[in-house]
């Protein structure tokens, strides 16, 4: 049986992580309906990061992931941890103020663009033409996907849009920081653990201020446990594997599979009825991801041949 090249393994890991990310909204919706109350998104987001940090840190420690860290490494961890916190607050605030569709579109759609810009500034490596084409196509498809979904109350749209954009910036920060931490020799699991530990500390005041937010109910607790363990701990371990093999801009674009998975789960699990426009959007995003995946595989095979 042929072994996967690092690029293909990284590609598979990121797509698997994106699929797990895509379960977040459905899990929260099911939890809210079971609890009979609306779970506070900021409380949920803060609690999931805190619990994930409590799992990731000892897990990485037991696997020997922690070693001596340089001052530059500490700075990257701190910056990445702040990025984790900014993403949580920006995303959930944006969704609350701008509506689920618009907030999600702005946050997830801006993430790859900000990541590409930040990668160019920090690593002095410009993403290739296939990345530009696939990212443009994926963002366009995601716009169709959310435009074709049921509309939300978009009150406070301007502030919501700014909050969602800050989530995109936060995503870019922790993606590029995580990539540089891993490139310096830190194991992917340790890199994720360190950033999420910092993020948990930064978000602790938010959790205290928003508590309980519905989390004192059995369904609320179940939702947070699921979100912490599956679409955070497991997903970000896979995300870290992807960052160890692929450029951060490529990873960011591949994670746009998340809204497609979320939409499919909404149809199958929650009984939502997508419009034709939403269906076209899903197909466009899938096409963009296939385009990028083929390019990653081709580059990985080329690298393997040159090494031999």
C-alpha cells in the first residue's frame, strides 16, 4: 500500500478538520432546542476553548511535545493565543449582530484572504496563482451558499460586519503563528496546545461575565463538552498536522469546506430546505476545493520525485 506524501496527508487532515468544524452550528442548535433556552454564543465559545486547553496541554505534555522555547517562540505562542481569542469573540459577536448567514460569510470568507496577506508579509512567500483562483472561487461560492439560505435579522449590520472581519484577522493570526511555531521544530499538537492555553486565559473574563449562558443545564454542558472535544481538540490536532505540511494560506482556503459541511448537516439533521442558489454555492465551493487539492497533490508528487 502506497504511503501518503506529506502534502496529501496534510490535505486530508485539513479537510477532516474542516468537516469537524462544520458540526459546530448543528450541535449548538440541537443543544439549544434540548435545553429549551438559547445558549449564549460567547459563553459557549469561551468555555469550549477553556476545556480544549485543559485537554490539549496535558495530551501534548504526555506525548513529549514540550521542550525549551526561545523568546521568539514565546512571542509566537502569545500572538497565536490572542488570535484564537480574537476569532472566538469576533465570530460569535459578528453572528449575533449581523445574523448567522452574513456573519459566517464575512468571518470565514475573509479568513483565507487575511491569511494570504499575512503569510506574504511574515514569511515573504506569496501564494501561487492556483491559490488565488481557488480562494476567489470558494469565497464566491460561499456567498451564494449563505445568500441562498434563510435570511436572518441583520440588525447592527455594520458593527456585526466589523466584528466578523476581526474574526477573519484572528484566524489569520493563529494560522500563520501556528505554522511558524511548527516550522521552528515544535510538534503540531504542542503548538495547538500552547496557543489554546493562552487563548483560554485571554477568554476567561468573557466566560465569567457571560456565565452561565445556558451552560448550567445538562444539554448545555453536553454541547460544550462535544464542542471542546471534537470540533476543537480533535479538529485542531488535525489542523496542526495540516499546518506542518502545507502553507498557511492553503490551509485557510481548504477549511472553507466547513460551511458546506454545515449546510449539509442543516439539511440532513435539522431539516432545513436549501434554495437552488445555496445548492449552486455548495457545488462552487466543492469545485474550488478540488482545484486546490489537485494542485497540492501535484506539488507533493513533484517534491517527492525531486527528493528521489
